[in-house]
């Protein structure tokens, strides 16, 4: 059953997105100053900088989700945004998330490598840059667990609530299904500020949008998103 549109929430979504970007930038600057971090040549990100970046974005996204639900909806996330899980979300979500990380991303960039080997090879070699920067400076079991909580548990839940819950359902009231999915996927990719990964993130955003739209729920997308992020982290995290 396709997700029902919400004839409300789009203004809150756009405002929350802008607020999240601004708060994230400000919080990151504060964390960088506090830790003495200077971005140079892809230097590893200290965990406080990563947390400030993600947490700042969440402020805007969660505020939009909460305000729109309380003002216009029923104040219940499962009813307003389809935050519900069925037993088959786990196998489907794991399969989709793994396919996104190990099949979709490589497939998108292989044509570039075929057309221009040097350029394509350079892009492929740098696709793991964001995950490497976020994990290289994280040492110790406690910090690794915290990183996984942030990126493989918190981020999928918050981002699915916002991008496929609030934003997508607001778009569906104004646009046909496929254009709504595409627009929400572009916003999803923009929020990550990764130029080389933009196409891959947008494509995976389309997959997540289709999951939510066609199932009418966020459950399979949350699991797929968590699997996708966990797979990226697993390739680089080392416990010291």
C-alpha cells in the first residue's frame, strides 16, 4: 500500500532542513575550535566533531518532524509518518542496504571509470573518504560503539523520519509519486555534503523513497539505511 500523502508539513520540512544545516555548521565550528581540529588533506575527524555535525543536523530535522506532527497531525509518529515495523523488514532491509553499499555504489561509478580510467579510478578510490575520515580518529571500544550508535542507529531513524516520513509525504500531496521520491532523494544527498558520493547517495535515497512509498511504512527503509551505514563503517573501523 503506497504511503498516504500528508497535506501538511512541507513548510516545516523546508524550514527544518535549513535550520539543521545552519546548526550543524555552527556546532561543527565550535567542536573544531574546542578540539583544535583543522581540516587539511582529509585529516581524520575527532569524534566530537562528527557528533556535533550530526547532532546539529538532527536539531532541525527532529524539530520539524515534531512540530509538524503536533500542529497538524495526530502527534503519533506511527500514524503521521508510518514509523512501524513488520517481521519481514529485517531480511528485506538488510538485503537492500547491503546491495546499495556493495552493488549500487560500484555500478554507478564503473561507467565513469570505463570512459576515463584515470578519472574513474580516482573517484572510486575516494568514495570511502567520508567513512575513513569519520573512523580513523576513533579509538577504543567505547568510542567505536558510540560511533555506531550515531551513524548506524540514530542517523537511519532520524533521517528516515524526516526525508521519507515528513518530506516525502508532504511532497506526495503536491507531486506524483516518482517525482516526489526523486526530490526527497536529492535533499537527502545534499544533507550529506559529499560531492563525490552525491550521485550514489541520491540513488540510494531513491531506493529508500520507493521502499517507504510502496510499503506505506518506514520500517524497511530504516533497516536498509542502518545496514548501508554499518557496512560502510565496518570497512574502516579498527578497535585499538
